[in-house]
């Protein structure tokens, strides 16, 4: 085992002290968004115990959250899904559109895989049910601040894998193939697609065959579900 020299020990100590000082001077700024005041208070208490993090605001509604984001410029938002007015998903999409540098963790009572998939597709960096342990909240926010994606251990294990695989499949499609997949998912017929894109019916059929082959999905219902899950089309 290699020995550590006194100089190396001193250097390591200085680096640790410098990092601690940096965290105190420039903490990660956190905004809590939940419509229950008691929940916000509990989360605030947990966050303020973590070195290097500071709560800069709380909001009980989505509209209020967006105003506070403009005012307080947080680095991280802990966001509930179910709120009066704007839903968490609507807030998440608006954050992605207007404040793309901000990381978002969905913190919710919903543990179903579909919610986690939808959240990650919409741009969330993390997904954590409120039933998770307080230690996992700390683990999640530290991971997300480091640029990673975090999905709770309580969420079904194939969520991230499914998102990753479907995104990979989507990336294999050409822009034209994505366009045709979108129109198919929106319910347009082959002839209508051909007219709208000013191409032949045979060309549309060729692109459609390539799409189904790449995705290994050979029915319209399956293509529609894939398009919804990957965010190509939105369900109103």
C-alpha cells in the first residue's frame, strides 16, 4: 500500500477546507414547490441540514413557482405533480422552455412507472416519491446537482432502462421518418400524409415500413403509444 506524504495530507486537507468554504459561500439554491405547507416545511428542514444547500423560496402553485424562479434564480427545483392551477408537468415544461439551466426533481405521491417515464421525458432530472426516506432525498439532490439522473429505488426498476431504450430507438429515425411517425400517431392516413408532405403514397409506405422495422412495432396502436411515450405527440 503506498504511503501518503505529509505534503499530500496537507494538500488534501486544504482542498477539503476550500470545498467546504465554497459550499458555504456559494450553496446550491433550492426552490420547493408543493401545495401543502406542512410538506414544504418538512422538506425545507431536511434540505437545510445538508451542507452546501440553501432553500431560497417556497411556492404552493405552479404560477407562483415560475414567478419565484425569475426572482430567486434557483439551481434546483423540487416539484410536486398534483397542484391547483398548473400541474407539475406543465410547470416542468415551462421551466425547460424558459429556464433550461435549472435542474428539476419531481417529488410526488405517485409511484407508478408511467409518471416517472413522463417526468423524465418532460425534462426532469430526478423522480422521487414522497414515501422515500430522507436519506434518499439527500442522495437524489446531490446526484442531480452533479449532472446525473436519479430515479428512486421505490420506482419500478425498468423505468430508466425503458426511457433509455426508447430514446435510442427514436434517435435511429431520420427526420423524415420522425415526421411520418408523428402524422401516423395523429391519425392521418397514408394518402393524407402523402398530400401534406408532397410525396408519393409509395414513398410514405416505404418510410412507414422502415419506421416499423426500426422500432419493431408493426401496428398503429403500438406506434401511437410509442409516439406518446417519447413525447413526439402530446395527449391533450
